[in-house]
C-alpha cells in the first residue's frame, strides 16, 4: 500500500490506460467521469473498482479537490489474495468501498430510467397537443422524421431486479458483528469484489443504453437542424400570428418544451441557449411585425398572389400541353389538394401520386425545351427550381417567399452548385455530361446496350451519341424521377408537386442557398482537408524520372433537385470511367435537414466509394493497405481484436446493428465522429478506428498542433508527421532539380504538391 497525496484537477487514472492499481479514497472528492455523466466519490469510496475484470480503465478519475488516496497494486484477483494475506484488516474496507460504489451507480441508473420514462411521456403529450393545435388552427399535420420509431424504453440488458435488494441485504449482513468472520474468508471477499465489478458494468451498460435512448428522444424535442417539436410549434405560432389568431396557448406549450429540454443532459447547453434565443427573437419579431409595415406587406402579398392565381393553368399553358393532358392533370391535382392526410399510404392515394409523377415529368420535359426559345417568367422559375405547381397546394406564405426568391435564383456565386434546370442547360450546351442511370450506365453505355439489343441501328447510335437534346432527354428520364425520390427521403410517399405538408418549417428557413452549401462544404474541408484530393500522373521533361504521382483537388458537382427532402445522396463518385472528373451529389432544393451534417455525411460516403473505385476488386483485401480494406478487416474481426476492450467490442457490435451490418454506413458514423468530435479533442472512437482515420483522413496542421499533447493522438500524429517529412523532403528535391532545369522557375504542379504536403 502507498498513501498518495494528489492535487486538485489531477487525473488519477486515465480512460483506456491499463489497470495497474486500485485505490481507497481517504480524504477529498474524486469525479468518476463516465461516457455521459459523472459520479462524485468521497472518503471511503473505491477508485478503479469498476474495471477489475477489464484490461484497461473504462473512465477517467479526476480529483475535484486535493485528495489523499491509499493505492494498492492490482493485476488480477491474485493481487487481492496477496493483499489480504498481508493485511486481513483491509477486507472490510474494500467490501464497504465496493458497496458504496454499487449504490452510487444504482442511484444513477434509477434516476436515468425515471428520466427516460418521463421524457417519453412528455413527447407523447407534445405530439397529442400538436395534432390538437393543428386542427384548432386549421393547419396540416406535418410528419416529424423519426417520431414513428419512438417506443417506450426497452433495455437489451436489464439488470436483475433482485440485485438492488441483494446488495441492501449484504450491507445489513456486513453490519452484523456476528458475521464478522466472513471477512476472514478470502474466497468470499474476493468473489464479492469481482461480483460487484461485473454488476457495476451491467448497470453502466444499461445506463449508456438509456442515455442513447434519451439522446434519440431529445433530438425530437430540440436539435440543430430544426426538425423537432419546438420548430413544429413555432411554425404554428408564426402562422397563427400572421392570421392575428390567439397565440397564448402556443407560447405556453413552447415554454413547457424549453423547461423540459433544459433538464435533458444529452441536449447541448449551447444549442439550448441558441434555440431559446431564436424563439425569444422570433416572439419579438412577431410582435414588431404586427405593429409596422402591415399595409406595405399586405399590398405586396396581394400583388404576388394575383400573379400566382391559377398557377397550374399558367404552367400548363406555357408548356403548350394538350387540352386532354391539362384536363387530366388538373383533375388529379384537385384530387390531391383535397386529400387531408397526404402522408397516407392507401392504394388509391399511391395510384394518384403515380399519375401525378408521370404527368409532372412529362410537363417538366416539355416546359424545359420550350424555355430555351422563350422568356422564363418567375412562375416558371418556381416550377423549374422548386417543383411549384399551385399556390394553394404550396401554401400562400411559402408561395410568396418562393416567388421573391425565384426572381433572383440561379446565381451560383462561383460555386459548383447547380439547380437541376441549370444543369440541363449545361448538358444541352455540351458543357456537362448526363449522369449514370440506376443501372450504373452512363449515356454511351446505355446506347451500346440498345445497340446490342437491336433497339437501334449503328447509324442511329452514331447520331444519338452526339445529340445533345437526346442527352437532356436521358437526364430527364433517369435522374429527375430517381433523384427526386431518393432526396425526398421517403420514396414510397414521394410526389414532386410542391406541397405545404412537406414544409416542416417556413420556406425561408429551408430553401438552400449557394452560399450555405459552399460554407457547409468548406467547414468539412477545414477539418478533412484531403477529402477530395486525388492522385494523378504528372509528366514533364524537367523531371529526373519519367513521371511523378501528385495530388490535386477536384470538388464535387452538387445538383439541387426541384423538390423538398431530408436526404442528400452521392449519385456517382466520378463521371463515367474518368477518375479526374468531379463527383455528383444530389440535394433537395428545399432541404429539411441540417446542410452541414448532410455535407459531412456525403463527404464520408465519397471517401469510401472513391477508395473502392481506386482499389477495384481488392478494396477489401487487407494485404493491399487502404481505407476500405483496413476498416473492413477491423469490422470483420473486431471480436478477436486484442486492442479492443470488452466495452469497445460491445459498442462496435451496437454500431453495426445501427448501420444494419453495412460496413460503409458504419464507417460514415465513425467518420462523422472523427470530424465533429475527435477534431475538437473529444474522444468518441476506439483505438483501432482512430488509427485508421488518422492515417487516411488526417487533420490539417493547426488541428494536429492543438491535439498532439493529448496522449491519445501523440503517437498517431508523430507517425503521420514523419511520413510527411520524408515525402516533403523528396518532393523538395524533385522541385529543386526541375527548377534548375527550368531557368529557376518551379513548375506549378510541384509547387501545389509541396503546399499540399505542408498542410
């Protein structure tokens, strides 16, 4: 035994470090830092008792005050046997310390379970009130993503109910002097300590499961992308305020939500304060709006609505559709407008959606080609860019905003972001190529298939290969239907006609701007700078060798589909078979999800798919080192990996379940954690995934400098820096020779490569 005095804020045992000792707290307070909470230990409590069966500590132990700790070496149960043989009087101390730790954890477990049930009950009440308010204010009930999956708490590994009573009885037994001889029985004492350690892990595993449950529910209450109850209620608040209806009940309900959210530990306090501030600013703005500019606003809205009157007939007339087509379309449109629950999945409604989809694509196609020979009024821009078809179906407030936006929409601000209509124009002008279809065929491969099937002749093949109009037709037939469905997020319920029920918040809060997309992508690249860099062969007579393999950045093309939606998708990682072409990503023009998280997820997916493309058939062959092969090997054999603790293996198993055993989806989850949390010094990954991502998705220099003092990253960054220094030294030598052969001028590609290596 060694009595150790430890200063405040010192970490006594670090998470993931080997268990070499346990301690008894003699004086002061120590915080037991769990993954999603903490327990305060006081005099008489044990330190490190949680991990008697583990190879490493599963949490940090940090001194909250100056503390005194009796430290005892521990490697296995044999360590206890030797300790109690040397000093039998320590047995009661260890028994009491273990009991105290159990009661601390059991209290945390019980309180968390109560909070789970309370939060579930509150969410169900909020939903019932929301449907009631929607009817009261004559508004459509909107679908909240994820709400249909909410169930009452069901734990996978529930601790046995008798354990709490068992340890209470053990406490009473240990207090009985007549049973003092039990402490002299080494088998009883050691077995009891190890049993407590196992039960503590069982309780904490359930605690983490409950925390995840609370986190999933809290996302519905309040989250960063505004797809939550607070936003649903504020949408009603805004509409009711504009209609000059009574908003006191709505404000009272929103206040109750914020009170509930403040008590949920998984909700980030900064996010809570931001959303509360947004709500307070909104209420001030609504109050202010009612006092000023009412006459001007009403006059503008009346003018816009007069322009949008009979919008569907205006669009049909512009496209010069036949009378029969127009009559059928208007009949189906009116039937769809009359549907009260547009999220229903009845056979009749599905057939109606199918007819509207077919008609919409035909209308879009004909209107596009006519627009190349006529001026495009604002109402047609709304149709081309957003799928707008009817002011009543869209909602008058949304329609007014889109009208104002449509008059200036299309200025890409120097980005590679293209509204779908604008991308069609580029194809027609020969500046872009059509995308692959759902069978992974590009336009030429599609024509070759038709030629093999004798659907076209060789002469027709030659003509179609260079026919830009046919390329546009191919894009309209393939990408417009498929891209709309996948970006909508619920393909079975997709209808391309812009409808108010799909707006979970006002249009001004969900229409994507080119600046917002560019900013979201730049935020990702600020952390993962090499995400879109690709190898290419550089040849020059100035080089000492025949060629050099360099890297350059090829940012993706981002296509905005004319619909609402919650999902972005990587449609293709390259164009055709040319690896030096940009990827294509599809986003809904009216996006109901957080664009920053969406771009992060798409970048992770691109990294995976591009690596598979480069590696070919050996993408999962671990003998050929790559991002996909190493991650595939890690997930396939994680149960046998000695670098992973039991907890890490369990988390890996749960992550695979969450990803439905799709390795790519599991990688994307880890990649997002790497960029969002690990870059900020907040560990979320295990040792193996951290090694893989640090090797293939490195942080830029400024992030590495901040994190290199953290022992979790030190060796990883040192290895990366050493490899980079070797390559940088070699490249400087190559550049020097090229400069000498080029009259003192260094070729631009070599300068760019050196700049890349210095990041």
